[in-house]
């Protein structure tokens, strides 16, 4: 039986990680600090055993957001990456290359959620063809999911 290996990193590719073995709890946190740290409605995180986490390029920079919490981010592009606390570390779900099976199983600090957050996915959807037309004109400088041997740091047509 082969060992599970997961990879991920920031938007520009300066910070990359590899995790061997199983992950812990996937969650979303509604606290105000997570809202601000992620610039979003909540913080989607999954617990990772520290001894199985390897930074394969640069390590994140950290901001001490409270007495016990340090939040890791890429100093180059600003991508939020980690939630480090005395007992462990969580990694942002969106930073993983493969995210399909990292659905959060619990919501924490639920009372701090935005009152409309449960309704946002019931809103009308724009036609995918319209989005595809817009994507045709974008030249992306974002690191692709998964490492490649000679990844060029130049614009990639999406």
C-alpha cells in the first residue's frame, strides 16, 4: 500500500509544501480573525501533523495574530497558507493542489458567521460560457497546480 502524498503552495509558487500520510480535521472557521486573514467569509483549513509537513521551497512568513496563533503567508504574493498554534498547524484548503476530497466536516466559531453566508450558494449562476470567454483573454502569472521541472515564471495563457 502506497503512502498518500499531498502537495500545494502559494499563488506565485515561491512557497510549496509536501505532506506525507493522512490529514486531520477539515473545517471552516467563521471567526473575525480568519475572515480578515483570508479576506473572505471564513477560513477553510485542514489539520496537518507537523512531522509530516515539509516545505519544499521557501517557508511561509508569519504574522502573530494573537497570543497563541501565527498565520503563515507568502511574502511574495500574500497567499494565506497556515494557521499555526501550540498544538499543531492547519493548512489552507485552497492552497492544496488537489482539493476535491478536502470538504470541511465541521464549522467552528459558528456564532461569528456572517448572517448571509448560508444563502450565497443559492444565488443565480452566470453562464459558464460567459466565464470561459473572459478567461480566454487572461494571461496568468499564477503557479500551476503541481510542480513541474522547468516551470517558467512567465505569463501563461489560460
